[in-house]
C-alpha cells in the first residue's frame, strides 16, 4: 500500500483542483458573458438592463441548457414592452451565445482544465448524451482527470521502457 499512497494522494488532489478550476472557469465565463450582455442590452436600449444581464450571467453557469433558459426571460419581457425590439434582443442573445459556446467558453475551459476546445465540445456532447444534465455538467472535469491519469500511465510506461532499453546495452 505505501507504494500507491503517493499516487492516490496525487490523484485526489488533482481531481479536486480540476473540479475547482472547472467551477471557477464556468463562473469567469458566465461573468464575461454577463458583462457583454450588459453592454449589449444597454446599447440596444433594452428595459431592465441589469436584470436581464444578471439573468444571462446566472443561467450561463449551467452548461448548454442554461443559455437557453436565460434567453427566454429577456426576450419575453422585451416582447411585452416593445415587440420590434424583442427581435433585436433575440438576435443579440443568439449571437452572444454562439460567441460563448464556440470561442469564449472553450478557450477559458482549455486554460482551466487543460483540454482543447474540440475535446471540450466533444465530451460535453458525449456526457450529455450518455448521462443527461449531470453528464453535461461533469463531463469536462471528469475527462480532464481521466486524461491526466492516462498521461501518467503512458509516461510511467515509457519511463519503464526506457530503463529496460538502457539495461540491455
């Protein structure tokens, strides 16, 4: 057991740090999108700018379904006040969520969890398909931990192979 003690401690610390970094990354991403939403709603002269931007910020924390949920309230409220402006609000939010989902979100997560944007998008889709809402939310940190374990095993195996090669000569 002492041989594996350091590996277990490393794994638990790495998993904790990965999940923590993922949550911080989600909050940073949501904050950036909330700020952009605030500026966009202000420029569009939308009513209730702080409330709408806060709604976008809070719901954006939830992967994939959050932005959809957050879109409904600002569009509906604007539709009640000014139907023509609601079209512009809807267009702005769709463009904002495309920017977030394809550029900002994956870039922030890449820096936080060490996975490329393509891997992040892929594992979120796969996790959501296999495990529903929980899969959407936990797919990125779980895959980052799996990747780290895999990298460590490969590194250990290669080191062992190198030592065997040197022993032969």
